[in-house]
């Protein structure tokens, strides 16, 4: 009796790169159909994976989208010699990210869902907002409440524009936003 050969690879579909494929499919599907119509079924089909593959990794569409956004955003680039340059680079960075295909729609959609979903709101706060808040607090030497207000003003304005017009804020308006926000946060507000 011969024994069957064993494979070094576990049975089933190869796992490497699944997250990247699902993230790309999620953003593409959200961009094409909008957040509400980008169901887990549609995202799975676009990614060429089973719906169960997604649900093994993420308990909900919202959790998937939060991880997708974390992957798309990466770390906030805190560049500049002083407070104004750091804040300006952060504003321009998030404005550029929100203008990328699918990202602004996904961000606005998951944010909207979180309003009435406390579990998703916790995921969004702990996994997406807190790392950026902490990085900004550290770089700026500001207390949590001021950094949260900065995030609220900037991200809220960018998402409002996207929601009201269907378009991201253009460069001239991003510059105007920077010019409006910086005096409040830089005039006599700690180290420069």
C-alpha cells in the first residue's frame, strides 16, 4: 500500500495576498457602485474569493472597510519644520487620500454607518482614528481634545464636501481650508 504524498501547502486557496486582493476589490466596488450597494457578496465576487473568505477575516462590511482604509492610508506623513507645516501636510495628505477613487466613498459610508452602529463606531474610533490622533498628539504636543477637534474640523469638512457634491475638494479649496484652520491651531497654541 502506498501512502499518498503530502503537500507542504495546506489545502484550499493560497492565502498570501488575499487581503490586498479583497482591499482592491472593495475600493473598486465602492467606487463603481457606491458604499451602500457594495455588498460583501459583490466585493467577494470582484475579488474572486468566497464570501466566507471575507467573513473569516472581517465580521462585517464595516470592519472590512476600516481595515481597507487603514491599508490605503498608511501612516500620516508628519512632515515639516514647525507646527504649521506639520498640520498643513496632514491636511493636504488626508485631502489627497479622500480624493482617491473609492477611498472617500468608503470613508464616508463607513462613517455614516457608524452613527447608528455602536460596535462599528468603536472599531472606527479604536482602529482608524486613534492611531492618527496619537501620532498627531505626539508630533504637535497637543492634548487629545484639541487633536480630536482638528480631526473633526478637517475630516468633517472634506467628507461634507464629498457628500454634498460627489466630488473631493479641489486644490484651491484645500489651500483655503489650510489657511482657515491653521491660525486657530497655531496662534499661541504651544511649541511652533
